[in-house]
C-alpha cells in the first residue's frame, strides 16, 4: 500500500500517557471503545489508562479483566496503570511486573474514586514495594482538607482560591521527593502545575521525571470566567506565571512528557455549583491539534513535540516495541498537516459526555492520519476498519 503524504509531516505515533477512560464504571461519559476512538481521531496511536475506575484496577483479577476487554474494542494501543491503596501494598511488587502495566499510580490527594495513599508512612511502604518508576499524583491531602473551610457554596469558580494556592501541589512533590531519596525508588511526577515545583524538581532529575498537562500549557485563570465548572480540574488551571514557567521547562528539557489528563464527567456534574463541581477536563481527542497549534505559534518545535509525546513516554515508562525501548516506530505513525486550519467543535467530540473546554479554538495544524502497527485506523476524520488496539508491552514486565 502506498500512502501519499506530499506536503504533510510524518511523526512517530503520538502517545497520551495520561487518560481516564472510566472503564469499567461510567459508560455514560466514556468507555475504552469511545475513548480510543476519540484518541485515533485526534492523532494518537496509544494511550495509558488510569486505574481510578469503578471498581478500581488494584489487583490481578481486575487487571486481567481490563486487559481482556481491549481485544476487538480498542482503536489504539493501551497501557494500563494499577492503583496503589493502603490495603494492596504487599501485592504491589508483583503487580508492577504484570504484563502491560505502565506504572503503579499513587494518588496522594483525593480525586474521582477512592484511591488514596496520603500519609508518609504508607507512601514510604508503597515506595519500598517494587522498583519500577512510580507514577505520582502530586497533591497534599491534608492541605486540600485544610482549605475546605474557605469554600463558600455557590461562589464563582474564579473566586474559589484553590487555584491560587500553590502549596498543595508543591507540598505533595516535596514529601514524595524526600521519600524517593530515602528509598532510591524512581518517580514520575504527573501534572506538575506550578513554577515552584518545576524549580524544585531541577535538583531531582536523577530520580524524578515529570509530566506537564496540555491544559496547564494552554489555559490560564481567565478560563474560570469563560467556562465556569468546565475549567475545574486537579491540579487547577493557574495564572500566566505558571504557564510561562511550564513552557520554559518544556523548552529547556526539564519536562519528559505532555499528557491530557482526559477526565470526562457528565455535564450535570460539571455544572454543579462550587464546591461540588466534578474536577477533570476532557482532552484525549484535542491534545494533538492543540499541541500542533502551539508548534505553529512557535512555542515548541515539531521534533520536540514528537519527543514529549513519543520517545518521552516510551523512555519514562519503559514502553517496548518489538523488543526495543520505543513506541511510535515500526508502523505506529501520526501524519499531520501543519497548514490545515480547523476549529475544534463540540459536535466533533465522540466521548459520550459530549463536551470539550476547547470548543471554538481555531488550530493551525491538524492530524490527518493515524496508523497503528501498519493499520490505517483514521484518515481525514474517518475511523477505518475494526478496532486493532492491543495492550502495550513494557520492559521489566512479564509477557502477555
Ligand atoms: O481533575 C482531575 N480529574 N484530577 C484527577 O486527578 C483525577 C481526574 C478524574 O479522574 O476525574
Ligand atoms: Zn492526577
Ligand atoms: Zn489524571
């Protein structure tokens, strides 16, 4: 088969290493089928899926069931996170070596679901249980709880103050780094959202890699006025100072991955008044168009994007492709048109929740074709063929 790519750019297959596809548990907002369909429409060849489902992925039985559910359903390849809880710590050293596990995920602050390890004693036990790089949701639960009395029901989202408070995220990062030093366990700090954390992590590059989210590179606090509950996520969208710091870190190589933290919720849950608004924004279908738009605006180069969404996640998580430490080669390809201008429309979104915080955003640069292991799965907005997605293989795990 010959594919004409004249005038287009051919990139290694792009990966979103941070999505919540809600499967099992909440098919009204997303499933593996709809979330991976959104992914290939948006130019992604693989996603790594978070474990805070219902029930959560915290043991081999649920992990095996989730893996088995991908065949014939997933449109792109899928890596699987396993969640740490206070009660599965003894099993984590075994769980992290199960086939297709990208990482053990630790939530240090409350979020959707009830996965949480917030105290130092249990965090240290988790860090000593196993040796692969651990993925860490960096927030400090005590700090989050302490600011609850500041919440006035129904106050405008901009005024809720949470987004101004950099301490919850920074405290979470400092506490984990102290434990990482003590235990020697490498960590990947997810969704670093403050200038302070980025500065601090510069001294921990030997044990810590990090991720920045598309939202923290694209939105500032004006989003609260414009979008209300549809701007609410954890860690929160912040002001321009932090956005600039995130771009500086992306440019000088201190950031390893960019993800979407795709976290669908129903419109009803997003429109609930503060402080009961559900936290989390959709993004798996829009991350590539928006990152291409950032390329067009001169904020990063196309090779740097291919690094942040291709070789970066492969390196951080140890993703393998035919035995090599890489995703995005060997037939995983994203073809983009850097001249194509297109506006993100809500009607384009295939996630059942049906909304995007980026409706109306005009992008210069758009994914034209997604190829997964040699199969053209998306061409000019059309999803082609039966779902071919498979679980991703990782180094240091057993073979499926
Ligand atoms: O905003 C968020 N939503 N942050 C998280 O950490 C979890 C996510 C979700 O699953 O809804
Ligand atoms: Zn998180
Ligand atoms: Zn997340």
